[in-house]
């Protein structure tokens, strides 16, 4: 039960931080995608099911906080979670550069799906321009912060497991 609460708290906190505070670390109008980082993290560490639920919860929060229709963020995040969950079982994902490359590729796939949905809803939109100006820089920035975020998530997971294990040993 504590593990589920830990996971839900992380997803909600990432979505809220991304919606409110993340403007502080904006570089040239680009912000890292924390919810996507969590989708990739849980896809690599726990599989496709956890990654897809992370994408669902985080995407719903992003849809509510943003000016897009309901489900606009959910579909790309769930698709990326499914793909990465299946792919990570076949990859050696322990090296930080592999994790950063996975986040970069996942961010490109997420951006392509998101931009395609945007283009279908608004055909006057220049999808290639939007992809080049927004998606690619965001993918680089998100991949750049990957080692820091993954390290923090691994440490908090170890700390949570130690405190849960320690509490069970005393009972």
C-alpha cells in the first residue's frame, strides 16, 4: 500500500510542479517534461503497466492544468509507457547514457504523437515547425536532466524501501 501511495504522490507532484513551478528552470522557452521522465523511469524499472498508469494519471493532470482537450496528453504518455515497458525488458538499461537516450527517444515519440494530434485538430498549424522549435529542444533538455532525476528517484526508492523494511522488522 505504501508503495502505491509513494508512486501516486510522485506522479501528482511531478504534474503539479510541471504545471506551476517549472517556469523557474525554463531555458529559451523550453522546460523538461517531468511526467515523461516518470513514465520512462517506471517503464524501465517496473514495466509497461506501471508506466502506462503513470502516463494516465500524469496526462490527466496535464490536461486539466493546460489548455488542451481531455486526453490530449494522456494518449502520447500511455503509448510511450507501453512501448518503453516492452522495450526495456530487452535492453540493458543500467547505464545513465542509455537512460538518457531512452528519454530522448521517448520524448521525440511523445512529441510526434502530441504534435500529430494538434495538427489533426488545427490543420493550419505548421507541424514541422512546431516539432523543430518545441519538441526537439524539449527532448534534449529532458534527456539532459535525466541522470539527476533518475538518481533522485532511485535514492528515494531505496530510502522508502529501507524505512518500510525497517518498520516491518520492528513489529
